[in-house]
C-alpha cells in the first residue's frame, strides 16, 4: 500500500511538473514579446514627452527670455539650451525606434522619417527666429537699442519740440505693446511733419536714422510674427503641431500592435491554463479512487471541527496508524489540540486588546471634541469681526451678502467701514480670498481684517489703490521671518471699492479679483491687477479705477469659489462665463431675490459634489 500510493503520487507529480515546465517555457517566450512591446511603449512615450517639452521650452523662450536684457547681453538662452539637449535626446529616440525591427513593421506610415524631416525644419525655423530676435534686440541692444539711442540723441539736441518727441516715443511704445498698424502710421506721419519743420541738417539725419531703425524693427517683427502669431512663428507652431500629430500616429499604431500582442498572450495563457486544469482534474479523479475510508473519515472530522468554530475535540478511531494516512490522522489530532489551545489564548488576548482599544477610542473622541470646540470658537471670533448686514445698510441700504464657508472657519472675508469727517464722507467695502481655507485661511483672514482697519482708520488712507499698496506692505512685513530658510509666500486676492457719498463716485482696485458692474442691463468686468497681496516679484502700485455713479448701478464683488465649484453631474467647473450670464440675468430682481437665486443655483450645480472652496459674493445697488 505504501509503495503503490507513493509511486502513483510520484507519477502524478512528474506529469504536472512536465506540463508546468512547458507552460514556463511558453510564458518566457510570451514575456519576451511583452517586454519588447513595453520597450517600444517606453520609447514612444518618451518621444511624445520630448516633443511636448521641446514645445514648452520654445514657448518659454518667447515668453520669458525675449523680453529680458540678460538674453541679449549674454546671447545665451537657458530655454533654447534645454531645447537643444531635448533635441539630442529626440534624435536618439527616433534612431532607436528606426532601428527597432519590430517597430519598422508597426510604422506603416513612415512617421519616424516624417519626424526627422520635421525636426530639421524646426531647427531651421528656430535658428532663423533666434537670429532675427538678436538682430531686432531689446531696449539698449540691437536695432531697438539703436532706435532708442537716436531718440535720446534727438532729445538731448533740443532740435525738436519736446511734445513732438514725446508723442513719437509714445507711438513707438504703443506699437511695441499693441503691435497695431495705426501706431506705425502715426509714427511715420509725425516723422514727416517733424522733418518738414526741421532746420538743422544734423537733426534731420538723426530723425531719419531714428525712423529707419523703427521701421527696421517693425519689419523684423513682421517677419518673426511673434506678437500676432504669424509668419515664422506660425510656421514654427505648425511644425510643432505636425510633430505632435506624428507622435500621436505612432502611438496609435503602437496601441494597435500592443492590443494584438496582448490578445495573443491572453489567448495562449488561457489555452495553457485550460490544458493544465484538465490534466489536473484527470489526475485528481484518478487519485481520488485511491482515497480510503480513513481519508473520508478524516475529512468529515476536519469539516466538523471547522464548522464548530474550532471547538469540538473528538478522537478519530482507526485501526492502522503506521502508514502515511495514519500519520496524517495523528498529526491532525495534535494540530487540533494545539488550535483549540491557541484559540482560547487568543480569545483572552483579544478581550484584553479590545478593552485597551475602547479606552484609546474614548480618549481620541474626547480630543476630537476639544479640537472641534476650539475651531467653532474660532468661527465665532471670525464672525464677530465680520460686519453685519444691518451695519452695512447704514450707508449701503441695497445690498446682499452670500457667504458660505467650505469648512467651519473661512479663508474668505468681507470688510466694511464708513469714514466721515470734515474732509470726506466715504464707505470702504472689500472682499478677499486668503491663501487656503479652514483654520489656516481663517488666521490669514483675521490678519487681513486687522490690517485693513489699521490702514483705513489709523493711517487714514482713502484711495482704493493706496489701501492695497499699504496692505501688501503690511502683509509682507508680517511674513518677513524665514521658516526653514524660506520666506512665506502666503497672502490674499482682494477687490476693494471706495464709495464717495459727497461726489457720488466710486473707486476700485483689485489684486487678482475683478469688479462686475451692471448699468442699463449691460455687464462690464473691471479687471484687477495680476498680482496678489503678499510677496511677489512685481511690486508696482495697484491700478486705481474711478468713475461717476448713476442711480440703480449694480456692483458685485466676489471670490473665485463660485466659479471654480466642480459638479459631478456636469463633470466641469461652473466657470466665469456662466457666472457673468447669471449676474446679468438676475440684475432686474431685487437684491434679496438675487441672493436667493445665487444660493439656489450654487446648490443645484454642486448637488452631491463636495464644496471645493469658500463662497463669498457681495452685491449692492446705488
């Protein structure tokens, strides 16, 4: 009995081992094919990324370096240097793909050759544009530098009326900023008038040289086409677009190939799996005939033991315990006894651990309640610092405030102050969006409220732009201490208006936040400056917008929470376009109804989506 069972089990093991070896060999071959496909995938993906990075480097060159003197002084471009390195990597990738025998079968449209040709064309366009940009120059360099030199020479010679040379420089600057033909014509026409009145030969020569330099610069701008995306710049963009299209074609061809390969691997694996399962089933049926009554008895005892929750300890009666099955039964009885002992020990341990966990849970819940109570108290403090609607109504009776924080404490805040004395009678109203939301945003909002109060009341600053300038200084000074060797860049976006009740006029200034203005059912957006309240590389003064008011003018100040709210239903953000249409649509309603409509629209749009940011909209009517 011993030898027979052993030999049969050995034969079954050898049969399974043989078919497993066959499966392993086939799997190795399939893995090699899959690895080859993955290698091509890595090359294709790297090529796509390379083209996108080249496009970014070129765009960054035009955006950041062509308007900096360092580039014209050193004649070195970090972005073009990065692009050149990417170009070398690009050549290596295309060469690898071109030399890949499998990829040659995939690339039916010869996209690699097209990419090589497009790359050469891209290099030529970049070289041409770079040469022209150097020739054109910037400020004191190149043709623009010559033009400025002649202009300064004319100014110093005093041979031209200062107002006329000032107008020439204004036309020159308007062209550089706006790139419009009318400024070229105005410049040249004024030059003709000045030349007609000029009595000095040397002065006339300088004026002509100034004109020639200006027109050379205009001609080079036209050839480059950077400002209106035409000419060489348009050709450059088309080449980059063509390269992206070719890489997408390559990716599409590779995806088709990979789908076929993976399907073949899948079908082969399934076939081998089914074959081995059939063999295993056959051997199982064959071996099951060798199972004796003792095996059946052992199986029933094991099943009973498991169903009882590992608690029943019934001895198995068997006559022969000297063979493999007898040894198995004896070992099972030993194991069963050990399991019962271990379960009893574990039940005791689990009870102890459960009691310990419950104690820790109660402690955590207690700490959580304390934290939430602290945050709620912070909310009360913040709400106490916000002006009430009744207080605002003293000078702005027709208004509404839609304020819905994301968390308990808000990073958005609104600020109001009526200042009346012998010199003026004004109302200052501000809406701000601080960095972050929740507790960090709430702390920043408290700092903003305190700073505005100090600036407008103690320092007596009444200009909207001056208030923002002073607020920026205050915030920057507050965060002047370095944390881990770095200065904090936290701050806020803010829109502020100053209503002059005596003159019935309004001032506006904004830091990344606009003012929406409706008059005669026509909505106008007055943009704020593209710089925040906080540390920023540009410290120019904020722009002051001032205009006269009329009866029933509507104004809206808001943060970006409403327009940035995402909707799972629509799978997109609300967007400013829809927000402006909504404001114009509800402008004929009274302000209380407007607030209700805005709240309903926001709730319907958000639906079951989590709120993404604090919401704050303040509207008022003159």
